């Protein structure tokens, strides 16, 4: 069955050819053949455009719920729409499983299916080709490091009807936008965290290699562990909290590695709070990098 419809993928419009893959197991068409017959050249700039409407079991291999799908890429890049897939679950992945996934770097974009409840820890870690992902209204939880080392990821889009999460400018937040959950690793340049955010999540900006500067508004009261770890190009962090008479610096949770590996970093804080930040828990190790805002 063929049905042609238009959708947006990354920064350009593509046309998907939809096929039912319910007969893949033992049927006349293998998943690999099915993908090969889809539009696109299978390159990073012109990936295969694949829309699947099948049971999730057709996509699994062993304990990896998307293992057969990744295997079927057979070295070709693919933009995949799973919105018609039924019964998909994305449980926690182990470090070993993530790094031995075949063709994981060939996934260019992904639309997750309606009905998906949770995205487990490390679910899409090290999908190095992934540039965009669409999260449906049904998702209620997203695990840690779910998009770790997705170095080309520039857009996370959440269905507006999702009761737990939201997105703005491709960045993932909780529904109330008081917690910044994940900043895509492929974004580059400066970023100003929106006013109203009170918490920067665990590993939220980790390994964003193109991030050059961050402004943290006075509304932010705490920063999660390893929030900015490995941001090699991060040169300036401006912290606004303290200039409005706040009693304490921003609380850094979970140790002193929030900026681990950010060797060129300078941290600017309100002049009235310089000494408070230099002596505060988990900030003091960075005392020689803390300066008054110019």
C-alpha cells in the first residue's frame, strides 16, 4: 500500500512513501529490502525516507527494541517515521549495548510513535548522525543520557499536547519550562537560558562541543551534576543570580565536575557575589576562573 504525504525533516521538506510492513517476518519483503526501496540515496544529505506501520516486534533484535531496524540500514543513512508503529517500548540501554549497536550512526531523523510511554536511559546514545527527533504526547518519562553523544542533534520537538515535556527552539524542557532537560549536542554558538528556568538538569549540556557561551538567568537556583561537562568550546558562562539580592549563589549538585573538561572557561557573576561564588561549595574549585561581570 502506497500513501504519499509531506512532512518536515531537519531543515527541509521530504516526501515519504508509506508501506505496511506487517508481513515482514517470513513475508515476501525483508526490512532491509523495504528500506532500500524507499526514496532517497541513503547518504547523509539525502537519506532514505522511511515510514513504517508495523508491530514493534518487527524492529527488535534481542534486547534492543530497534536492533533489527538499525541492522537493516546496511550502511545507508535513513530518516525514519515510526508514528504508525504499535507496541514500541524503549527501555534502558547499557553502555555495552549502546556501543555495539550496528549502524546506529546512520539514523538521521526519527519520529517516535504515539503511545510510547517512556524513553529509557541512553536510549539513543551515540546515534552520531541523528539531527532531529520528535517526541509524541504520550511520553511521560525520559531517562538520563538518552541523547548522549548525539553530536549532530539540533532539534528536539515535543508534541504540544504532551503533559510532561515541552520544547522551545529545539531544546527539551519539562512542561512548565522550569527545568532544562537537554540541550541538543549539535547546536553551536551562544545560548541564553530562558528566564523562568529554575533547574538545569543532570548532563543537560554535556559534550555540546560547539557551545561557545551560556547565560544563566537569575531564576536558576540549582545546576545538576555534569551539566556542562566536556563542552570544549565553552569560553564564557554568565551567571546572573545574586544581583537581585539573592542570599546564596546558584547551588551546584553532585560534585565539582559540572564544568569538567571545559579548559578555556571563564565564569562571570555579579560583582556583589564574586567572593560568595569563589567560596561556595562546588564553585570554589573554579575560583581562579570566577570574575565580576564587566
